[in-house]
C-alpha cells in the first residue's frame, strides 16, 4: 500500500543543505528496497512529497522517522495519508 507524506521543512537552509546528501542516500536505499514509490522537494525548497510503499500507516511512519532529515529536525511538519495511484505517467515524472 502506498502512503503519501506531505512534508514541510524547518526554515533552516544550511541544515537542509548539510543533511541532504544523507537524506538522499536514505531515499536511494528505500527505492532500491522497493519501499519508495516517488520523492522530490518542492521547487521553493519549503518541503517535499514522498510516497512510501508499506503494509501499514505505522510502518510508513517508521520509515519517515528513520530519515536523517527527520532525525535532524528538517521535517518540521508532515501529514501521512494512504494514497491510491490511479494514473502515473512515468515519462512526465522524469528522474
């Protein structure tokens, strides 16, 4: 099951820049393990949308809380909701 996390970052660009490589490494590992469907920051760097693949909301929240951005306080607020992908145009998602 997919869970979409709408995330707002703390207003600390230096912290975001410092921890982004470890955050992206974490997401790469999730992607390779089949636990990440999609991810990317908003263009103003105010937050991100991350779509996890997990059996339960609790499991998705544990994945979110394992993220270096979460552990370092970059994730200021988030909303995690079950998401049902009906249409996905991989050509338009880029990557």
